[in-house]
């Protein structure tokens, strides 16, 4: 199978978040996606069930926020494409919920799984770019939130979008959109969830490593 090179770099927000949080280390995966279209490996993830649960959660929260007096937009209504200062790179994402009441603006993502630091990175990126991609929100303060199906809600204050966060975002974004391939870090832990097959990544690790049966040591 042959990968088709994209004309210009394209970066989906969730290709950055686990790299930014340190949950994943294989930057090559995101770099490859940013620069190529390719045939993805099939996944046994139950997308139908996830979509149904996630959609229910989003609609429930949208109704709650509307009952509190907010104007609410969900899912595809919120999709954005932001061109970088290089004029060619596109950053795209889709916050689950954007709620507005007067000067109060909330961007919220709904999650059906366990809380992860990358969830917070995702909402922080939305908070960072929202006033750029929605000119009608310019000048307003953006609040963030993660609403979990089975865990307590996490609220993210506007000042969490600080220079440290922006620095991490810019460093990872520059690497992923750049012309030089990023470091490849093959490991079973990451490769088992990666949809890039061996046609494109010969170093892919599909077997769980076995413990080394060393016998001649007294370390422990
Ligand atoms: S298969 Fe593994 S090494 Fe290859 S891009 Fe994916 S995560 Fe990286």
C-alpha cells in the first residue's frame, strides 16, 4: 500500500495531545499523519457503541447548559480549520460543546472513558484557538471543562492557557508539521493502538515483549 503525500501539512488536535501530555512518545506517528494519507489498519474498537454513548452524553450536557440559559453549539457546528502563520499548515478540531451566556464562554469535551492528562491538553488547545476561529467570541474569556460519564467533572480556568502550555503546544506543533520526520519510538504499548501498519512503519511492534529470563544476577 502506498501513502499519498498531502499537499500541505494537516494536523488534527488529537494527534498532538498525547505527545504534549507525555502519554505517548512516538512523534513519527503524528508527523506521518500530518504529511500523508494512508490506508489505516482495521481496529477492533467498538466505534458504534462509543458514538452512541458519546452522543448521549453530549446531548445531555447541551440540554443542561441550555436550561442554565446558555446558547449551545455541539459537534460539527464547532468544527474549525485554522491556518498557521506559515500560510500552509492547517490545525483542525471539533469541540463537543461551545456554550455562551453573555460574556461567559465555555468549551467542553465529553468523555466516556477514564480521565487522562491528554483530555486536558485537548480542551486547553480549544481554549487557545477558539477566539481565533470564532471571531464573534473575540475579546471574551474562555473557560474549559471536561465532562466524564463515570468520573467527576474537571473545570479548567482561563489562566491555565499560560505561557508554559503555549510553549509545549508550539514545540510539539512545530515538530509534527515540520518537513523533517520526527523520532520514531516503537513500543508494544503505543504500537498496539496505532493505525499505521508495517507497509509504512517497518519498526512496528505487534508482540508483547516477554520478561528476560536472566539467571546470573543478584540485583533483587
Ligand atoms: S507503529 Fe509504532 S513505531 Fe510505528 S508509527 Fe505507530 S507507534 Fe510509531
